C-alpha cells in the first residue's frame, strides 16, 4: 500500500495529523493528503435536473462494455505494473525527502554544527577545536570538542 493511501485511510478513520506525524509518516505527505480530503469534502457538487450529482449522472450514463477489457498489447499490462511500482517508489522517495528536511531543520538549530570540518587555525591546525561549555544547573565548566592525536 502506498504511503499516501495509508495516510488517507488513517485520516478517514479519525486519526489526527499530529498523531500520524508522531507515528513516523512524513509531515509533507500528511499535510498534502489532509488538504486533498478537505478539498473533496468542501467541493460543491452541482445537481442535475433530477436531483442527482453530476458524478452520479455520468456513472449511470456510462456505457458498460459487453466484453471484459484487456490490454491491447500484452506488454501494456506489464507497463502499467511498472508505472505503479515507479509511483510507489516516488512516494517512498518523497517520504524520505520530507524526513531529511525535518532532520536538517533540527540540525540547523544545533550550535557549532560542522565546526570540526570548517575550523582552521592560524597555526595550521584544522579540526582541532573545542567549545567552552557550562552546566546551566550547577555551573560546572568543561570543554567539548576534538583534540589532536597524541604522538
């Protein structure tokens, strides 16, 4: 089952979006599916003369084939399955992308992110850097960082 279909079912069952995100579903997917469901509910359905919606009228007037439908070419069926596989992979990649964006946003708030790789001193050392830190409860001071290897 695709991620979007799974999220849609859970939202239709009454689960809250926040709950789905906490379960590990990508926020972007949950938001997109929630919007789609909201649009479906609020979309005005125009009525025809007989009081039926346009969708109901079209469904009743649709011609049903006399013979079962089959792909015109034998390869068409396998093509359709490959398209479905690709769509599910795209959904999966979108979910991973959303998770990576979330991780990146959380890391952006980290002090001194990437300092070890960016720091170069005038003495020629690179990556040997430490931050002076202090416990905000007891006041104890220490250093956190990377020291050069002892030879």
